[in-house]
C-alpha cells in the first residue's frame, strides 16, 4: 500500500494528512499512551480492552469517607529523571514524596530529611544505617552494595546463578537471606531461587531514573484521566477481548530485522489487520499495537495468524510474571513511627509496609472507569469516628504471595493485623497496648493481582533464563503492521508505569514511521 502523506513540525513530530486506522489492544498505561500519541498525529484510533474498566495495573478503590481514590496497583512515580515526573510537573499535578512525616507533609519534590526506610528483623525495627548492631543486616548491606556496583554484570555466562545460590556462596546467613528477600526479590517480584543474579545487577546498573519516589495526589487516576481527556473522540471498547489477530492476507509484507528494526527489501506484508473478539465480532485496521501483559502472549490467549515469531513467544515465557497482592488497612489512630518510608519485613505476614495519609478527593472523567469493583472492603463492627484515620499498606509478591492465594480476605486482614500488633505493641495515649492495630482497625481492602483474568500477576521480573534480548524480542514489530508495547518490552525500566508510558509512545512512533514509507 502507498504511504500516507503528512508533514513534520519544528519538533520533528509527524502529522498525517489523511486518517489511517490503528487499533490499540489494551487500555492500560501503555495502550492509553500510544493512543494519545497517535491521536495527536491525526491517526484514527480505536482502543479495545478485555476488562470492564480501563487502566490495566492502574486501578483504585473509591468509597472510604474522607478519601480520594486509593491505588491498589501501581502507586509510585519512580524517580525524577523520568517522562512521567516531567509530565506531572508540566500539568501541575500535586506530587508528594512517597514517605513523609505526618506533622510536616511536603508537597514539593524534596523529600523530608526525616524520612527513612526500615527493616523489621527478629522483632526489631532497624534503619539501614544501624547495621553495626545487627550482623545479618550488615552482611545484607554488603551484598546490596555488591549488586549495585554490578560486580556480576560484566558478562553473562551460560550458567547464570540464582540469587539464593549467590548468597550461599558468599556466606550469607539465613537471617541475611531473609532480609535480602524482603528488600530485593520481593520488590522485584521474583522468588529467590529463580532470581537471576546477572539480571538483578543489570537492573541496578541500568537504572537512571533517580532514587526518589513520589505519589500523585489523587492517585494514578489523575494520569488515566489525563489520557482520557487527550483522547476525546477516540472509541474505547470495554469487555472486548481479542481472541484472534490475522495479519497476513497475501499482499506485500515489510519485514523487520534485529533491533533497532531496519527494513529488509523483498519481503511481503499485510495491508489490513483483522482482529476478532470472544463473540466473533471483528474489526480491521491498517495496523495494530498490542499492549497486553506478556502473560497473555505466553498463555496463548490470542491466536495469531500466522503465528508470532518463535523468539517473541520464547521471550514471553522467559520473563516471569509472578503473583502479588496488596492489602490496605484503615485505622483511627497512628500507632506506628511517623517518619518511615517502607518497612522491609524479613518475617511476618507481608514483606513490605508503607503508610499513606492523602485526604483529597479527586473527580475526573476516568475516575469511575478505572475503579476496581471486584474488591469489597472488610469493615470492623464499629466504623464510627471516621475523621482523622490513616492507612497502612502491605505488599507481597512471588512465591510468598502464591502461598497465600487460597486465604480469604478476612484471613488476609487478620494476618496483617497480627503482624502489625507484634511490630508496634507500645504505649498509645498513655496506655500500653499489645494490639494497637486490632484496636484501631476500621476496614480493609485486598487486591490479588494473580486473579485478574487479563493480567495474571504483578509485573515482569529478572528471572533465570531471561536476558536483555528477551525485552528486545517482545518489543520487536512483526510484518510491519503489528507493534508491541508494555512494561515488559522496556529494557531500562521494566516493571514500572514509566516503562508502560514510554513504550506506548515508542510503538506509536514506529507506527507513524511505517505510515510515512
């Protein structure tokens, strides 16, 4: 087919004179980002989403009096050297450090000096610089420094080791291993015995976003709402689960070689792409951007005709996507230290604990579309005195989360409260309490990401058997008409909203470049 005519502005952004059609599969951050970029270039865009809501792994719980949306999935902007952080600043979104003192809440981009991350180990709350009093933590700090320095990143041998084996060979005690499990592998959402030491080092060495983390006041619903406002007029079809993509119909195909995708002459490619949903309905377009989680490609939910390249399917199998859950509990009073960021727990019901005290309500056109309606809050008998309450959030991933998948929401809540009671038993308002969490509990919400039928896990992780080339393979276009985006197609910052956003933009640019030729 003939290329589409258009012009480029002074910033090099190409705008098409006519209006070709592109279908974006998936309405998560990557899909919405791609749709916005294409819409600005005058491409006719249709977004199809299998779920009944938009946002993907961005979703919120709404309904607690005095609170705006509460993030049940993605929550942080990781680093100030990111497209997402700059987007927030350009649009005057209110940002706060992800940790802060309640008495001195700051809404600028400079975290309080009082903020600190803690480790809960053998019944003690320790800051990371208190390692001299805890040999297990001291050894854990040494190993983290080794990983950050990339000591195992210079080359990848055929026998890439698991982190658990590396710890054993470096004399880590069981206590040190449990600390590192809480700090490192739980954050990366990979089991210790399946976590690639090489990929962990590469993850640390490639990270250039910065170390500060921020929340958007009003939750990530602000980002979703921003995308929806930019997409006015774009058709978004919910409950539209793609089951088949036909992208070859005998016309000329334009093939792509290895990254960075240069064209090869004398190949053939599709002129139209046809997608089919669960009810047999079809759509066709000039090209398609696939932004589904790589678990959907791994599990073969979508039939591709012809089949996708073996390297892409193998990459989807190599990069793991492990279970994860988040539990959010609401309390009447603060009974924990006011100045902590994240508590990494080497033992206890959850591995990570953080706090939140947003009060703003957020009203936006996407706020209801992104709400998770499947999770219902668990309340205590007494929910009076709803003013002045606070949240603690628990997170766990990988094998530790998988072990709790059969627990009920009530059992999950009781397990978390029991852990908090043990951690924070102390004097509250002049009275010593052994059960401060249970005494002040109001309600909770549990989100299990492994049970999301169109996601099936947390985010991509550095597993044994995976390699940098797998991210390239997942990202690589196929036949000049299928393009791919999503956090698992990003090499530098996988497992983040930033990765989803930037790969959506990248896929849109690939589409526009193709349409110019």
